[in-house]
C-alpha cells in the first residue's frame, strides 16, 4: 500500500518555481522524520531537505537559500517550495518518511525509508 503520495512536479524554465506536496495522511507512523530526496538519471538518490522529529531542518548545500521544506501537521502534508530553479535541479523527487532511521535521514543519507512513488521536476535553460 502506498502511504506517501507526491504531487506538484512539472516542467519549468530556469529561474522558475514549483511547490511539491507529499500527502502522508495514510502513513502509519505519526511521529516521524520526513524529507525530500531526488534522483537524476544515472545518478544516485540524494537528500535535498529533511525535517527531523524535533522540527530541526536540514538542507543540502546545493539548495540552501532556494528551497524551503515545511509541514502542515493538520493536513499531514509535507511541502518543498522550490525557487530559482536550475537545470541541475532536474530529477525525480521523492518523499521519504521514517520513525527509526532519522539520524541517517537527517544526515541526508539515502536509506531504507518509506518512500513515495516520486514526482518529476524538469528545469529547462
């Protein structure tokens, strides 16, 4: 059963903005760390931004100042607001959640988390 559902991906020009959403209302563990990861063709999946269980936020250096991660706890939804998009941001973006490996996720490391199916972001120059 898919417990994390991403939406909001699309195609934009360089400098544009997108907001990704992750519906986690069916995710069984409510006190979880959550984050966004991305994978470009031929590349490994990498961490983009994470919200740990204590609310602390971690960003990859490549997106600091451009991306903002946020949560709406009432809606059980995680967001990724992406501004000043660059062609190198082109990737499949995945929502991740876990209640066990949060230390790993907060280090923006890939891991055996619960994953969504992904949403594609394409940035053209």
